[in-house]
């Protein structure tokens, strides 16, 4: 079951049904498996329980470092960075996402690199740097097009590119007036 029902065209944040997310969080309980931890972090993040999300994200990174693969660790670090972004720590989030994207590219993991670039684009978008956001969204799109990426992920990237272009044009019009 997908908990994402789309993306807000202004903020680019996931649109979810909070009740469904809370129910899933209750179902997960205190499970300690890496997939359960990753899901708990995401659910807590979209429910705006950011202190809890950060605590579990830290635990998830430690768990992935000790018992997961390099790919698991990158996914955990990217999710951790998204929690930092939601908390307003944009510079720290951008730095972590840059490191993750470069490591994924170096290993030839295009889908993970795309995931990191997509989220780094959202960090730039939140910071008001719409040129950098657009560039990252385009990098994510090219990486996703080179893999068997589901249509909904391609669509979210195209939505993000359009939003960044629209916001860039609005910012340019405001400066010109």
C-alpha cells in the first residue's frame, strides 16, 4: 500500500492520509528490523513528529552501518537528511545528500543517486535556490530515466522541475517589478 497520495505543488511535500500513517506506525510498534526502522522514520516525518523521527533516524543509520549493506546505509543517511530538512537544518541536509549522491554515483547505483539528488533539490527549493533545485531535479530525472523507475517517481520529478521553474519565474518577476 502506498501512503503517498501525491505531492503538494507548492511545497513539494508528500500528501498523505495522517490516519493511515498513524495506523501503520502503530502496526510497526517497536520493530527493530532495518526496513521497519526506515518506515517508522518516514512515517514520523510525514506526521510532523520530527523529534521522534530524528531519534529513530539516528538509530537507523547506526543499525545500517552495523548490520546493513552500503546501499542500506545510503538509504538510511538520505532519509536522515530529509528529517534534517524538515527540521530546517538545510545546510546539514544538503551536505549529507551531496555525500550520498556522490557515493551512489561512484558505486554505479543510479536509483539511489537519483533519490539523493531529488531530495537535495527539495532542500535547495526550501532554501529558495530554485536554479540549484531545478538542476538537481533534472539530474534525478536523467538518472531515473536510465533505470527501470516507476512512472510515479518520474512524475514526481517532473512535478518538481515544473515547480522550481515556476518559482524561479515568480522570483524573477518579483525582482523585475
